[in-house]
């Protein structure tokens, strides 16, 4: 019995660490370029979700505009974390590793990280649509930082947490 106690002390921290090491430190902000491009900061929605391959294929097939149509069942099924930006609210949004969304998404064993924004499309958007980011997830990973910035016609992955636009 005496030899089993130290083993338990080793197993418990490893279990706790593995349960905590499956999430991202995520932040998204808007670029000053949005105001220059549109004349103001447009009202936009941005969804974050972790998805499986078949969901990613369905999203790509539907496209960004159809994804954001009211009542879209695919969007509802994903249970995304929706972030809103507007001229009145342009602060950078951060979802921390402890946010409950991560726990919910990891139950389905996701394979891809989805970020999709409701920006108006360009006249003929290139393929793949720059308003949608799908990144493969590694099977084993630690808490990772992922930062994005919303620009006039696309989402841009950046290396540092966006500071957001200068106050009005």
C-alpha cells in the first residue's frame, strides 16, 4: 500500500494537466483599416468553433454568406461562440483557456479550428474565401495562443494579441 500512494500523486497531476492542455488562448480584434475602408466600423458577427472534418466540408460547401443566413441549421448545430463588433463596440475579445466553450467542443473530438466573419464579400471573392479560416488541429497539443484581426475583406492571423483600434 505504501508504494501505491506515490504513484497516485504522479497520476493525479498528469490527469489534471492533460484535461487542461486541450484549449487555446484566443483573441480577435478589428483593424483600423475597417474604418478607413467602410467609413465606420461595420456591424459584423464572427463565429469561433471547433469542428470535425464533415462539418468543415459542409461549411466550405455552403460558403460564408449562406452560413450567416438567419436560421442556418449548420450554424446552430455547431453552437459557436459568436462575437459582435460594431462602431459602438470595437474592443478586442479574448476567450481564455478556461472558457466553457472549449469543454463543450472537445467532447466531439474536433479536427479543425473554425473562425468565420460576416464581412461583406468582395465582388468575386477568391477561393478559399478569406472571410473564413479553417486550421487543422493537432491530435496532441498544449494550450496555444491564436490571435486574429478582422480586416476590410478578410481575417488575418497575427502573432500578437490585437490591441484594437484607437479610441474614437
